[in-house]
C-alpha cells in the first residue's frame, strides 16, 4: 500500500513531459499560422469595411449636391464645380503596379482625355475628371486616400461615356452646359496596411434631377384654315385643315425639339384620315430634299374633300450645343424656316371641302375651295410661302396657302444674339371662296388672310417681348334686283363683291357685325339664308404678355363663320370655318 502511494506521488516522468511538449508543439505549429492568418484577415476586413464606409460617405455627399448651378451663383455649389470642373489636366499619375498601387497625390487632380494613358489600372476608360482627396481631412481619415473619377454618360439605353463640350468650364456661363444629364462616379479608396496601399473600387451613377421649370421652353403654332361639318344626317363628321404647323422645343435636363406639320389633312369619322405632304419628327432631323405629294383626298377622286399638289421644303431640327432649334441650322443660326406649301390652286381648286348633299338655293356639294385667279399683286406675297415677318425663304415653289415658322435659341457665345430664345409662326392664304352658288360661282364670301406671332426673350437680362401682325380682307356677294315692267325684264339683276371690312391690329370694332343679314345675294335669297353668324378678330381678342422671363402671344382666328344647315332638317349639317390663327411662347430660365 505504501509502495503504491509513493509511486503516485512521484508525478510525470521525464519521458512523459517530453512527449507532452512534443504533442503541444505539433499542435501549435499546425494551428498557429491559421490563427495568425485569421487575426491578419480580421484586421484586413476591418480596414476594408472602414475604407468602404469612407468611400460610401463621400459618394453620398456627392449625391446630395445639385447637379448644376449657374456660375453666377458662385463657385463650388454643385457637383460639377468640384468633380468635373474644366478641361485642365493634372500631373500624370505614378500608379504602381497591379495589386501594388502607390499612394495617390492631390497633384493628379484634373481632366483626362478619352485617349489618354495617364490613368491608373483601377480607373475607367474614356474621358473623365479625376479628383484626389488625401488623408488627414474631415472627409478622409489618416491612412486613407480617395481617387474619384467622374464621367458624363448617356441616360438612355446602354451606358456610353460622353466627352465634354469643347471649352467646357463650369465657371463660365455658356460653357458650363453638361453634355449629358448623368454622370458615373468610379470611386477608389486606398488604405495603408502595414506600409502597403490596398485599393477598394466602387462605381455609381448620379442623374440630374429634372427641374420644375424648364431652362428653355419654346412653342410656335399656326393653322391657316380649319373647316368642319357633318354628313349623312350627322352620322359622319368631316373636317379639313390646311396650313397647319406645330413646333416645340424644351431644355430641362435634356434637349427636345419636335415638329408636326401638314399642308392639308382631311378626316372622316367613318372612313379615316388622309393627308397631303406631312412630317412629324424630332431632332436630330434633316429634310434635305423637298417633300412633294400629288393630288389626294379622303376618298377617290373628289367624291369627298380633296386637294391638289402639296409640298414641304427642306428644313432642319437640331439640338446644337444642347440648344433646341427648328428651322435654324448650325451654330451660325442660319434661317431656313419650317414650312408647308400648297403650290397648285388649279388642280381640284387647290382644295375642296365638300359634303354629300345640300338643299340651300343654288349651292352645290362644295362648301369651300381656293380661287385659282389670285388677285393682282398677290404673287409677291406668295413667294416663299410665308413672308410674315417670321422668315422669308425662297426655297420651294410659290405657295397659295401655307404656314411657316422657326424656333431659335443661343447662348452667350453667340456674338450677334447672345442668350436668345425666339419662337415665331404664321400663315397666309390667297382667296378662299366660301359657299359658291349658281348666282355667285366664286363664292358668296371671299377671304384672304395672313397672320404672324413672334415671342422673344433676349440677352442675359432675359428681356421678354412679343410682336403680332395680321391682315384679313373679307368681301361678300351683293345682289341688285333687276327691273321688270309687266313681267318683262327691262334691266336684269346683277351681283358684285362688296368689302365687308379689313381686319388689322388697329381694328377695334368687328366690321362684319355691321353687314345686314338681310342683304340680297340673289333674287330670292339673302345673306342670312346661308350664314348663321360670322365675326372677325379685334384688338381686344389678341392676347400678348411679356412678364418675367416669359413672352407669349395668341392671334385667334381672324375670321370665323358658321353657316346655316346646308340640308333641310339636319342641324348638324352646318359648316364651321376658321381662318388665320397663330400663336407663340418663349421662356428662358437659364
């Protein structure tokens, strides 16, 4: 018993201790590197996470900046002031090798052209502006550095890098316009880890917020003639529009320029719509060859409304240097107005607005058409379709009815008209004959008209102004009864055209209101037999305002007519007709 207790109190033998130490050493040698790597990886992860946090904080700060503020407001107020300032380059970087970058330098800050090789392996290809922020600042802690590469990129479709405009400089008005409404930021944060710099790269995109108000807004509209009635006891609505033009241009975060124009369009609610020469397009667009179309109509022949040849001369829609333009080409702002032409007033009388049947005395199915015999001197007015004060262009054929106009905008680099926003539209027509009868085959009423509206906001002070001009001449058929004695005609009755009035900007009283509807137009009919009402525009009907940075003007229809129902028992068969409307709008909030 004592011998066993003594042996137990002796402890481990030397051999056992040596064996235990050997086992422990083996375990430490196996586990030690793993533990060291784990500790090292944990340190890397903490640095990496902190680096990403630094970078994300910087990107969030950039995202909260306005995309663009006018240079006049001050420096370093928007994103581009700092992160795409101008086209000045920095010092060529010394980047190190892949995986072993060197510490970035503030001197690297500057523009890098698309084809330049002065970029590090962790930076993107394409034109960019590099900003380097070193450690020891509020935004970047010691031991870290940021390399921020900003690139303009397209907003729609596959992302494509866009080079800045020539001379781009955020500190100069007129040269500070971004070529795209979106930028891509490639941010690389580098951190020092035991004397070695390691990179973490993240990319994001920042889009320009669409402003509530446009920087530029323009619109120009003209409609020379619009006529409408109903056929077949009101079951078919028919209409005809001639000389119609709509131009629109805007600059928000992107530039948009649109044009919609039609020389003649006829529509039937059952059979559909047909047009002569017509274009609907958005910039960039060039109509380099005159668009000509032959005679046409809603139906074959002239069984329904129809017209002769029509045309649209060459014109350009552009967004030159980010500025909306229509009928203005190149930075030189050469006018080539957008126009519609009706060059033939003989074939199908230029146009014929028709109905299916009539019951008014001596009236056929043609309710309105053009007179092929233009008044003396009208050829000069017809040259180039539209003189109007908007533009005068000798491109294209002589036109007997047409609309034309343009949109123009410039920046402060334009020497002749800096900071201009200009919208103009107008139209004119030769004689339109209305309600031709057997007694008055050239129409009971004849009208010629021209109108123009121009809106301008000009110079750096954004001074708005408007200009309108118009003239319409209206004449009607007046009948003088013959003299009969004992049933024998001694002097036959005769008719002649009498002026109902001339409508100009100085007209303050409607001259048509003074024409008696009891005026004879034949032995048995009066003017009131055919006309329910008619009126013309007076000075009080014209709206024009120029306040703030906005100019707008509207010339309503110079002459409006509503006939009596042309068929007995069918009130819907009355024709409504309006001639000579034009309007414009210009706004500049740059």
